[in-house]
C-alpha cells in the first residue's frame, strides 16, 4: 500500500481545459447543476529532490462543471510567485512547512520566506474563487479558467500591523485554509495564527459582499497548531491542542516547522470560544489529543454546543509514510468523536461516535445539525492507518455504511444536495492504482452505491479539500 501512496503522489503530467468526461459506468444526474472545485498538492518534487512533507506540494486545483448531465474538466497549477520562480530555476528555492532546502544549515539559516504552496483548500465567496494555504495569504483564481490572478489581501486588511519583528517574519497576516460560511447570512468567517512578541489567534468576518469587516486579535499563551474551527449560531469554536512549534529552532533553520511540532498527549486540549457578537472570549479544558478537522458544529436548544470532530491521540508523522503505515501505533488512527460543550459552566463531555478510523469529515449543506457525517475511512478488517474507503457514520446510532475501494485511494467526500434539497450525492476524486489515473465518483448518500464514474486522462495525487458551488 505504501508503494501505491508514493506512486499516487507523483507530479500531475498535464493541464486540461474544458475536457468533456465520458462516464465509464452509470449516468450523471441532471439534478447535479454546479461546479466542484478541489485543491491539493500536484507536484511533490523539484530538481530531483522530493518534498519532505505532504503539505509542501505545489497547489493544483481541479474544476468539474456539471450541467445538463455533462461534466467538463479543467485542471491547473496555482501560479504563485514561488511556483513560477522554482519552475524557471528547475530547483527548490524556498523552505516549506516540512521541507528544508537541500544543503543543510548553511542554506536554511534565517531563510524566513517560506513557500506559500496554495494547496490546501479552495472556496468561492462573493464572486471570488480563493485558493488557501495555512500560513499566508490566499490567491485569487479565475473561476472559469483557474488562471491565477495573484495574492488577495482583502484590500490591504491582511497587512501585518504588529511589531517590526513580526512584519519581518510575516509581512501579511495568515488566512487559514478552513473558512466557514454562514449559509443564513452569507458571511464568511476565518482565522489565522501568528507568531511574534505576542502569539495571537486572529479571527476574521467577511460580509456577504466580500468585504473584511471585522478583524480581532486574541492573545495565546503558546503557538499551537490549529487547523480548523466550528461555526455555531453564537460562537467560533477552537480546539487548541498542546501541539506546539519550537519557533526559534524552525526560524534559524535547525528544523522545519513541522519537525519542531510536539504533541503532549496527556494534556487536555483547550477550548477557545470567540463570540460572534464581539464579546469576551472564554477558555476551558477539553479531552486530550489533536484535531485536524471538524465535521460540524451546532447549538442545542439547551444552549450547549455540539462539535463532531476527528481526534488523534498522537500527532501523525505525515513526513514519514513508513512509520504512518506500519500499523503499530493505534494513536495514529483518528476517530470521529462528539464533544459537547457547556459554555456557561465551562465543561465538556466527550463521546465516541465510531470505532472506525476516519478523516476528512463532511456533512450535507444547509444550516442546522446533520445526522450523518461522511468521511474517508479505515476498513474494519485492516488495522493499518490508511484510508481506502468512504463511509457514512450515523451520529444517532453509530451505524457505519462503508464502501471499501482497496487498493485505490478515495478523496474527501463532498456532499451535494439533490434538486429537492435533500442530501443527494457524494462526490469523491479517487486514485485508481492499477491504471495510475484518477476518476470522479458520484455516489448515493444513503448507501454509497455508484451513480456514475468519470475517468480522467491522468492521475491527480490524493489531495485535501474542495467545495461544491451550485449554479446561480
């Protein structure tokens, strides 16, 4: 299986524009009317040197346009400044989140211009298509052609206003890869974590017209690795693990940022509640572990907050696939848990939703709680921590509906409503190991059976996140 993962992560060979995809099985429902955008690393090496971490590959966005039962496919690398310069040089020129430049300390000492890989998510809001990366500015893309228009700082609102030292480290404020859109108000909420004389979590509110109208700074006792958050009616909810960066060691080049990250597995995560109305933040303890991704968050009638999140007990070695796939560390296998928060008493209750390994959780669109969480999954009969299946987890009964695709690798399951506003379909980009190509699968939400399979002319490496945009 490790050989399949390594081969799947090789560079995308070419770019297509508006290619009509022909189903190899089934038919594309005419009720699917919109565009699926998806982002992930499309190049994992430069000049014969392989990037040392899954998070460092150059961003590659795919676009599937559904209309009248026809699907047109476009793919394109994100032409960041770093991508263009390294493309011209044919070699690595910049450090990454988990990759130092070849040549040891001499080449990495005080190299503070880290590569913005633009490879983690892609979101469409207020007429703008933005490709996102954890530690820097988004890039704007043309929503039809995927042409890179350049960095996007919301009219200068993301220029770093803090100390001179902080501006040297990062001239711009980070805009994370996991924004949440309030489907009732049309507002987009996001955050970033910044290092400096004071460690900060920055929260952003972008109105339905695309203007960044609220930017707030929240002091942090340490620089934790926070990747996602939940948006409820009253709060932005952050789960802050004891997963901390050794920033001085990373900045001087003795380590990569990823290599300096340590998780205290016995320490409880800290809940940070940021009121949407501007009130004071609140802090209290939750269970131990680390959370990359949150499936959903909502408020119950009794005022308690429910967060369905995928929780690791140990921080996974994403820069060491051999260790990750060895199967001898159960803590590397994340599972879907429910965290019930009482914001008045400052207490939490942790409930296990399923014993199946799970990642990349998604729920159906629309406001309100959802019964089913869709994830990539670990088959019950195989104990190593890889995810060759898609699954639907019932949060009321714990029942799991699974579709194993071994030895193929399915991607994040994006849930799309049908024409009547029900859950409808799951869209997943699957890497097919036997032919070294990928295909888009359209599945039914109720049993994950095949509706249609749409082969691509090339492979797309396993990626991270995408979103469905209904046609206006």
